C-alpha cells in the first residue's frame, strides 16, 4: 500500500529517462499513483519507449504554447479520471543563444518565448486543473525552479528571469487556489545532467561549484527531486503551499 493509492497524477516534461519529470513520475508511481503523461512532439519516440510496457497509460501530445492542445490534455484526463490530484510542471525553454554570454543581448522574441513556455504555462495548466482538482476536494501542483532566479549564475541569463516569474506565479496561484484546497509549490533543484541543463553555457562550472562549495559537497540526483515531489504530493505536506523548497545539497544557502 502506497501513500498515493487512488491518486491521479498528470506529468508534463518527460524528454527522456534523465528528465526530472521521469524521476518524479517513478516516485509517484511507486507510491501507488496512477499516471498520465504529455509529451512534446520531438520527444515522442523517447517517451513511447519508456512506457512501452504500460500501454494503458494516457500519453497526450502537448506543446504548452498551444491552448487547443492544453484543452485536449485536461479534457482527456477529466473524461478518464473525473478529476485530478497531482499536476507536475517540469517544462522550460530558452534558446541556446540566450543561455550564453551577456543577458543584455536577450532578444524580445527569445524573452517572450521563454517566459511563455517556462512560466505562463503554469498559469495555463493550473487554471485547467482547477475544476478537476476541486472535484477531488483539493490537489497538489509542483513546478521546478532553480536558484539563479535569486542570484546571478553566469550564462543562466534568460532562464533565471523565467524562473523568477515562475516562482512569483507559484505564490499568486497558491493564493488563488487555496480556497479549493489546491496547493501550489516549486522545487528549487541543484544542477542535474538533463537535456535542458546541458544547453546552459559552461554548465560544467556549475556542477563543480556545487561539489566544491555546497555544505554537503556533492551534486544531487533527479531521484532526490522525486523524493521531495512525492512529499509535496502527499498528505504530509497538507499545510505547505506557495513555497519554494530547495533540494540542492545546501548550495542555495551560500552568499556567493
Ligand atoms: P528536460 O530537458 O529533461 O525537460 C525539459 C522539458 O521541457 C522537456 O520534456 C521538453 O519537452 C519540455 N518543453 C520545453 N518546451 C516545451 C513546450 N513548448 N511545450 C511542452 N514542453 C516543452 O530537462 P529537466 O532538467 O528535467 O527540466 C525539467 C524542469 O526542471 C525545468 O523546468 C528545468 O528548468 C528545471 N530544473 C532543471 C535543473 C537541472 O539542472 N536539470 C535544475 C533546476 C530546475
């Protein structure tokens, strides 16, 4: 018997088996939750392979910039389950150009695209999840962020600004959704080797800095993030909302 028996979880953000979203999904599944996934077209092959032995799992295409696709995702989930308990937002994008060099050179197009995909998408998803979670008496929304939103991490640039918007979005959504018993939180994870992370310029330096300076002198794993997401999705976190919780070997506590 798991702590999430009978719970329904919708996961956005699996690109491959290294994805944080995949590690979270595995933890939720291990605790008894039933899962549905969305995928971006370019990663369809990967996720189909990951779910090859689970043909019953709902797998729905969704580019988060497409309102029609978002509508279809939540409609499908609503029809299948009649409600939703857990929503995982592990989606972000910034062009490669905007993750190198000087932040001041960020273009308007890149800025709009990154903020739309990485921050506004949480608003768009949570609004669609609200009636489904309300039907279940409440729910838990978990998003993914990074400490560069608060302090300068060279090259993180535009993605850091998007994460600042995402974290503020978490607080305002938590305020709006609280009356329906829906909690909204973000996990601020230390660096993990995923497709997205490898797009950040000189990312090696970020991993080295954690090992050298973090109180625990080690990098974290996607599994560690999964553990915290599992907690946030569970009843044990019933009075935690609007928060950014760190799983980063303590690195975020340092002044510089
Ligand atoms: P990842 O590359 O495995 O996942 C990123 C996901 O974003 C992919 O599944 C991709 O399909 C999705 N995505 C991008 N644009 C999209 C769009 N327009 N529509 C739908 N989906 C889209 O990388 P990850 O590191 O697992 O990233 C997951 C989350 O964790 C992101 O929010 C990321 O910023 C955050 N995060 C990552 C790290 C890290 O070091 N890896 C640290 C802290 C936070």
